[in-house]
């Protein structure tokens, strides 16, 4: 039997419920199922209670998946140690580049031993010219959303990006997120939702309470909506941290907007089967981020047969409908937005909820990220979208969501994602070029 490929991964801890962590886990478990891989995962992004190595699911994977809890995403000395000890055939890194600047700066040392495969996300325009050197330092570049893919197309057109790239979308396991019979759903509501069990319309938010997620705006828009339809008829249900240091104090915001009694917040980490029930028990899922590389909650919602209301930014815009099918160029956001509006107004194609279009763009940034757009929406448009979905009624919303599920499975397919990485990892071994030794002048 051929030797198994040894892959060193760096990402959010693959056993925590972050988007990056979950997607890394899906890739790892899918490739482990082939019997051709072994993984040593660096588990980052959280503070750990125990830093000992974790042998993940030994009865199932027989020692082929080890997780090493680590503060941060690593540094040069840790990478040198990991390369020396584990001697990987491939290094696989996930998420946006700012966590890996130290890694790109030592790419010659890494490439001397193994190829670097990068599953890449970027949240919004303008195309990040300042990432050029990072992209050129790796073996395989795989954008994880059509938005990121389009930004790389833009870089290629402008002459900034010389290398090829391979689109590999996020995916969701269809057996993990699935529709549940209504009698089970309402039984679950009565057991878990207390006074909100019989709410006529439950709006679900499942994401981090961080600035770009616009949690305060969601609460403010919901308050206006609730006033219009009657507060007793609506509930906002948020699976998030009420006082995340990266975001707002949601209880204070809810108090200010007068919706304390119409707000549920679940802060505990939950198992996928419970999250599946949350999506089923809700009437819609909302994601109104001001920029978003992909955004998993809308896709999870559609897999459960629950419609969505999303801001037409980043990767979110590709989940709400099939307006983009047949398109090969995703580099011009202004043109895409005009196309979306035209098709939405004419009701052309399939729409799995209601889109909220940006009304303005603000160019923001920082020292490591000089520029990126924040897309802004009107709360009146959000309220209008909520009213439209509310007026459909539960039965029509479920029928719409159930029509969305096969489309979501087809376009964000788990088996295809795993096969694509199997192909890309093997391609990286062929494409890998070790750097020439540096000449030392005596």
C-alpha cells in the first residue's frame, strides 16, 4: 500500500464551531475517508484549557488525525519546529492572509521542504494589490468563494497576479443540515424557546457578534419591523455572544431599541444537531455583514429549507439565488449589482429569500489592510424585506426553502469539494518547485 500523504494544516481549531474551523474539518474528514492521508492540525483562534496533543476520533481514524492546540496561528520558530518534527508532504493553510504574513516571509524555507496550498478568502473590493507577494509565494491558490475568485480575476486583468488559481467553494454536509418534520420542529420550540415558542415569525442570526456583522443594525431594523407587524408577532433569535469584545453589548442595544422581550440570545456552543433544529425552528435566517468572504449561516439555513435575507455583498450574494449561473467573469461588482437588481425587479430566476442591496460604499482599512470597502444598507430596505417574508406565511416560506435545498446541494457540494482538494493536493506535489539554494559570496 502506498505511503499516506502527510498534511500539516493551520487554521481555526477544526473542532470549534467557527466557519474556518468547520470547513477545515470537513476537508480533513473527507480526505481521511479516502484512506490516503494523515493530518497534523494546528488548532488556532481560541484560548485553550489544555495544550496537549489531541488524537481525534482514534476509533475512526486510528491516529491519522492529530490536533495540536496553539495560541495564535504560529510563528517562524514554531514553523521550523513543525517542519522538522512532522516532515509534511504538504502544508495547507486556511483563511485570510493577515494571519500568515510571518509564514509568507519564510516561504523559501517552507518551499524547500513541501508545497504550500492556500484556501483563500477576501471579503470585498477593491482587489487587494498589496497581497501580490503573498500569492506568488505559494504553490496552489484556491479561492473559497466566487467573490474571492472575482477579485483574483481582477488582479489578473490588471497584471498584478501572474499565477493560476482554482475555485473550490465552501460546502455543507447535506445529512448534517437538513429539513425536519414540522411536528418535531414545534415540539422542539415548546421545549427550548419558552415564551417565544408560538411566535408567528422568528428571525435567526447565527454568526459572531463582531463589528462587520452589523449586529446593532440588525437589532435596530428588527425593532422597526416589530413595531410595524406587532411586537407580539416577532422574535429575534441570536446565536452569538451578547458581549463579545469584538462587537457590541447586545443587551444594551436591545434595551435602547425596546425589544428586550422580543430577543432571545443563545451563547453556549451547541452540537450540529441542535443548530440544525434552530434553523428549522426559525422562519428566516439573516446575515447583513458589511463585507463577507462567504458567510456560512445562509447556506446552512438553505440546506435546512429555511429562506434567507442577506446583504448583497461578498460571498453572500451568490447564495440567495441563481442570478449568477452561466457567468464566468466575477471581477466587476458594479456590473454584477446592476444585473442582480434587474433580475430581482423582474423576478427572473430563483431567489431563496429577499436580497438587501447596498446603498453606499465606504473605503476603510488599516495599516496591514490599506483599503477595503464596507458596504452599507438602508434599514428601511431591511424592514421592507422582513415584512415581505413575514407576509408570505409559514407554509409558503417552508415551500420556498425546500425548493432551495437541492440547489444548495448542487452548487455547494461536499463530495465535489473533497474531490477537488484531493486533486489539488496531488497537483501541488507535481507543481512544487523547490527554491534554488542561495549563493553565498566569500
